[in-house]
C-alpha cells in the first residue's frame, strides 16, 4: 500500500485596503511555480499556532506587523509536488508598508478585475469568493409592503449594499412580478447582484428578469443533484450536514442561521456565536451569519470566521463598511 502523502499546512493572508484592493505576490526564482502569483503567507511549523505562523510569515516576507486578522475559509489543493491546506485570513489592519523582502514582485488587485497572471491554480475559487460583499440583504415585502420594501432596499443600495436576495413567499402573481422587476432594476442600477430564493416561486424568474442567480432553501439544497447553470448560487443552512452539501454542490456561499434569537423564527433555538464558529470552521466556501443581526454585528461575525452578515429586518440600517470583503 502506498503511503498517504502528508498535508502541508499553510497560513495565507488576504491583505485588504480600504478601497477593497488586496495584495498578490509573485513567487521568486528558486521556488516551485516561480513566476506564479499567490496570496502572501507560508508553511506552518510543526506545533505552531496558525495565527502566529501568519504573523511571522508576513513579517519575514513583507516587513509588516499584523494588527488584526480574521479567520476565513480553508481550502485544500493537490499540486504535483505536494498537497497543501490553505488557512486563509483576511487582514484589514497592519503596521508598515508591504515591501518585497524575498525578491518577490507585489501587486494590489481588485476582485473581478485581476490583471496579473498566471495565478496559482488553488487561488481561482478564492478570488471568486473575494468578489462577494460583506453584507447580504434579504427582501421583506410581505411584511413591509412592496412600496416600503423597495424604498428600504434602495436606501441600503445607496449606502453600499451590493448583494440582494429576493425572498418573497407572501406575495404572488402580478404583485410578485412587479416587485421582482423593480428590485432587480434597482440592484443593477447600483451595480449590485440579485438572487431569487428558490422558495419564492419558479426559479425561471432568475432568467426571466435577468437576475444574477438563485438562493436555495435548505430543503431544496438537500434535494439538488447538481449545481444549476446560473452565475451565482447561495444556500440556506442550519447544520453541519447542510453546510457540507453546499460545499459538495460548489455553492458560491452559504448562509447559516439563526445565530441570535429572531422574531421571524421564534421557535428555532439560536446557535450563538460559539456554535456558529464551530460549524463553519474548515469551510471551503464563504458563510454569512443570519438571524437577529444588525450592521454593527459585522465585526463580531468576522471574528467568528463569517464572510459577513445577512440582514432582513435590519436591511434599512446597512452602512458602507469601506471593505469589499
């Protein structure tokens, strides 16, 4: 029997500036895949805490001192020479200006518009994940009424909201079509993406109204055999099994709920932040926190490994975070 190859643990940093740009580094001569671009970071020494390894590598490679780093996704990739497990952290604050202390070339880039190449193969899904904003807004016209709901959504879009889910199970037919058309037009006017919830009605709404994708309920997620042919896919999850299924189907992101008590689901026991963090630890896809949250909960969500927060009743309190992801 052939020996099972060991996995190389790597701490990787997504250094993000206030304009949303992030840093990529070109691997220097003498290293495997020289000339390829990657996120800064390096191998974790045996027994070394991940965050310590991240800070050490960034000091050695770039000469910066990390002030705050948030755990994010973990992705495993097999190269011809090694299998690596990449523990990504989003670094939003640091001391010093990054400089190439290992003769590597550096470049600040934007998600969706990366101009350097070639990139290491493991990084393609990471770049896509970075194109997701930190706040996910969910419509609530059944409670507020379509007119008020559209007005609140537009205010949130003006404040920086760039991802919207049309989740309307209480309005139908002509009222649903009219609301869908209005909200889709609003979202695209502000360069935001809009997804239709699979429980709202026929997912053909996605194509009919030029929407950007589908958000699947947990029940629909578990019944899916493959990812549909749409640009963006999200899924609602409530436990580890559903999160695993979302990864299997290569969803772009998941939403895990409820984190805190919420009036919309009073009989659902909240996860709390500790259980939320345990459930998403090791996730290869970004996960939004949902349930009883407000805009000011974004930082605590980041602390517990979330990509961001999803808001329904709090959609009117969306504020521009100044960060792309």
